């Protein structure tokens, strides 16, 4: 998903025909960003609103959008407490039930002051939705924790019904307040059903979903009994966003520190896991850009979240923070301070951190009495209470073993600390230690970098956190490797000042450039892009040969590009009965690739078009050079591109140019092994070897079993190959092809458009040179499958042509099929007729 800004003007413009102006952004979060309390006196009562603790990065990103768009915020009101002043009743009470008048008054106040619309839920709904399904089913699963308690399913069914019912209430609230042109942005795993529920009522709604939690591999997610319902809910969005990762955990391997430090290519595993899961569970077709959910394409992207750096920078310099920094420094004079701040749950790695710190004191005795670990935790669930007891035992053991009356190596504070206390700790620390074993996005690491602008303390960061992918200058550790973690602590404390500064400046540059505002704006821009693609491709008009020929005749220089297979070719047998074969572009697909020969009338039309000096005619195919030379090489003036853009042969030239000669093709061995595995187990399938790509065909296999094996093979390739090597999988009609990522048909079209002002021909005539100095003002590009979408997308993005000069044509598509082409034709014969009409205008001009 590149160049999102190209799509901003059309979709934001209210003057464009058929396109709606964006009125507002409707944010849908689990809770509104305010904690509500009611103060009751003997004479009256009033509402108080305070910023909600937690999720500060998300709320800051949402708030930043107010500068450019009108926003509305929908969410649960949260628990409301009543404070009694001057009464004998308890000082603070939880409000179980609000009167209708209270609800109305509170709603009006929130809407007027903060553009928030609260959703009021009863305690039973909250218990089943949040405390039940969210925390006992989804949260553990998303963090790779499989449930241990076997039940008869009644509790899970009750919790699921509560989850679905609450999601329906959110969706109903969205529909109730929806205005035409709104963008709806849904947040996190609490509301995964909302996108599809809203789309049921509002089919044309523009919906984005961002999942702040990790997303597990398909093997883990498939354990969820309601996996299909959850995925269908998510696929209702136009765009689903995830956090970024560098390490690959598809097979749950523990990646070594050495591998992590040398692996600089991001694999975006959370988004890849989601795509892979949709492929396995539903059998949907997918690309690295998203999932085709049966008529609705759901785009998938990666958007690392940041923090509000201006707010953090301002607060860390507050006088109250400076006072606490001095107090902490006086308390630990002469000691190195290591800071940890985590929510107390199983995935934050607090137990691993303490074990590694004990290992550090054991392996590096010279640091005893010189280093303290200050660990701050919070959490009030039953699970955190059990874990808190375990953590307390470990802390007591370490302090009893390595401490003394004068020295305590570990200080554990299990309560919520005030913001000024936290920033004082982060500012005074000599190192920060974050050892989560699975985390979506740890913002403590980002806040630590902001607070260390004077001291430049190193950051020790688990490779399993969401921030690890973008903070390579931190000391990356495997939290399960206690010895390695202990060594990292020692390295951090001994690090030279010059290296500290260098690492810190790199991290600070990332934190300041990838803020919460940047995250929110990036997501909205890509969401707008995906919406534009969907709306522009939702209806594709039928192209008539006469209209194309009229525009052709009016133009001065033309570029004509055709796919070959299913476009210019068919077998001799299929010419007699094309209905028995799969529809292609200019001819039906042949079950045996070697039988794909161009029909005579097609060759005649091509020869006439090539004979016109105003035309540049190219065949851009997935075939190899030998096949194209055999069938089309005799046509004078035709340009050829083989293997989806890997090779080019310019008109009037006999030399093929290899565009991939500098690319590493070592990946082919791994791909062949996988294709061979499925060929041996799928009767009728075979492998086609090309110089720069490999294709697995299953046209001759049993249709249902072949499609099933193709999905399994695609998933295998995505997990084993795509995450590690610079290649991509093309899902064609009855085939899978693996090719280098940087090579595709769209790149050939881009190359041809950019070189339109210079001659690539071997013909040196003055007239020809003068004609070729003119830019293209008419482009035809015909194709029928996903590989041709690269050409259509490239033509949409070009600034060298206007839309009325582009005739990108999808062959065999229905009017509501999603495609980036501007036009469609129903069958091969219509493409041939169009070519004949254009060639006939040349004959009429000559006459």
C-alpha cells in the first residue's frame, strides 16, 4: 500500500461524481477516554470527568485527529462511582444502575463538551463480555496462552453470547449516530464483531479496525471454537491494522539473540498471521495486501503505535518530577538503578526478569551491593493476585540471598504509581529492563527513551515485544535466556558513554518521528486509500469496441499492452469448443500450457497494430522467452516481456534483457522442495520451471482437492518462504507462482511509461524518432487475472496520463467484481473485436 496521498484528493472531494465527502471520523473504543464519577451533596449532584488511566497512546493518537477532522467517540462509559459529601453514607460507592434521566444528562454533557457518546452496560453484560470472553478466551489466545481448564462448554457459550450481544450494542450505537460519509474506526479485540455487524446495516460504510494486541499464528488461532465468527467480524472492515514485529514466531521457535540482531527485515508477523489464518479457515484468496473475503476485499496493514512525545517531554521537565528525581538519587546514592514497569500478568515476563537478575548477581558478583532493580507492577485480577504472590516470593528469595541490612537488591512496588513518580524513575535509571514474553506494543520503552535525553541510559528490550521491530539500537534479549539476559545487563552497565549516546540518539529519532499522531494519521490515510480502491473498483463499466476505436483514432501516440495466456492464446482443441475451458482474456485457458497458441485472427490484428508507427505494442506474459519467441517472435515491431516482467525484448531487437540478473535466486531450491511435496500428493498437478519463477499447476487435478491442496501449499509458502525471502506468491487460475518481489507486470508498464519520450527501437528513421518523442496519450492494457492487477494499479497511480486516456481492461469480469481496471469486457472474442476495430481505423486512415 504505497502513495496513500494520491488517493486523498478524490475521496475527500465532494465535487467528484459518485464519491462521498468524509464528514467525520467515528472512533469506537471499548471505553470512552474519561473516568466518570458523580459527586453528591445534601443539596445537589454533579458529574466529574477525569482522563482515563491506561491506553494513553491510543487516546493521544485519536485526539490528534481533531485538528483535521471532526471526530465522535463512542464507547462504554466504564464503571461509574458516586462520591458522597457531607453524608453518613459510604464515601465512594459503585453505581450499579443509572436512571434514564442520569443517562440522558451524562450523555448530553459528554457529547457537548467532548464529542463522546457513552454506551451504558449492565454489570451482567460487563462480566460476560470483558471479564468473561475477552479476558478468559481472547486475551490468552492472542498471547499464545492456551486454556488449561476443560469444561462442558456451558460457561464458554454463555460468555460468547455476552460478547456477541455487547458487540451488537456497540454496532447499533454506531448505526444510530452514523452520518453519510463517516469513517468508522473500531479499536481492539473487545469489538472484533463490530465491523461486520455495522456492514450488515450499512453495506457502503467505510470501516477500519486496529488490533492493539498481538495476533497469533494460525495453529494457535484455530483452537478458538468461534474462530469463524471472529474472523468474519474482522473481515467486515475495509482495513485491518496490526502492530509490527521483526522476529518470526509462526512455528513458535525461540529466535536467538544473534539471529535477531542480524535480521533487519521486518516480517510484520501479526498481519501475516491474520492473512494466513483467513486462508486456512475459510480458503479465501489472499495477497500480502489483504484478504478477498468473497466479494469484499479486506486490506491488511502494519502500523506501529507511538506516544505523545510533546506531552511526555513536557511532563518529564515538570518541577515535581525534578524534586522526585533528586529524592530517588539521594536514596540510592552510589548505586546503579535498573527500572522495570509492567502490568502483572503472565506475558509481561516479570518472573523471567527477576530470574535473570538473580542470574546476573550470581554470574557478576562484582555488581553486588552496587546495583538495585526497582520493579513497579500493577493489576488487580485474580490471576495477577496469584502471580503477585509468586513474584513476592522470588523477590524475598533474591533479597535474602544477596541482600543485607544495609542493602536490598530488588525493590518491588505492586501498586499504581503517579505519573511524576514514573517519569522520575525513568529519568534517573541507568538502564531499563523490559522482558515481555509476548506483547502487542510496550510504550514504557518509548517513554524511557524520552526521559533519558540527558542520561542516555541503555534500553534492554525483549525481542518478543511489538516495539522490537523498530528499535534495533536497543539491547535485544530473549527473556527465556537468563544467562544472555544477565550478560545484557552487565553490558548495559559497562557501556561506554559514546556508544550510549549513539544508541540513544537513534532510538530518540525513531520515537520522535513515529508518534501517536503519526500512527493515527498513517492509519487513516491508508484507510482512505483502501476505501478509494474499493469504491473505484466496485463498478466496472463495459467497454465497447467502437468507443475504444474512436479514442484510438483521436490519439497521436499509443501504448498497447496485452497479457498472453488467456489473452492472445488458446489450444487448437479449445478453439472448437471454448465453453469447456476456463474463461481467459483474449482466449480460454489451456489445461496443458504448451498447447496455448494464438489464433490466426489475433495474429493478424497484432501485425496490423504493430505496423502503425504511432503504436508501441507489447505482450506482457508469464510465459518464458522461448514460448513467446515461438508464437510471437515473427511479428515485426512487437515488444515482449516474459515471466511476469523478468525479461524484456524491445521491438525490432533480437536480444532479451534479464531484469533479474542481479537478484539472488537461491530461494528456488526451497520453493521446489515445497512444490514437489504437493505434486507428489496431488494427482494431476505438475511444476513449470522458468528462469526467474516457478509455477505449480493443478488444472488437471480433481477440482475440489486441487483447490484444497493449493490453499495448503500457499499457506506453507507464506509461512516458510515469504517471511524470510524477497519473493511473493501469485495466486492464478489453477496455479501458484513464486517470483521475486521486485519484479511484476506493473513494473514493466511503469518502465514503458517513463521511457515514452525516448526511443528503444532499433529503427533509426527520422519520422519514427519524431513520433516517439511524443508522450503517450492513449494506453490499452488488457488482462484477466491477479498478475494483471499490477498493471492496472500502476496505471491508476501514474501522473503521466489522465483517466480518460487509460483503457485498462479486465476480461471476463462481472460489473461488481473488484478490480483496479477502468473497463471490462465479457470474453475473449470482445478483446479480439476491439483489436480489429482499432486496426480497421488504421486501414481507413491509409485509404
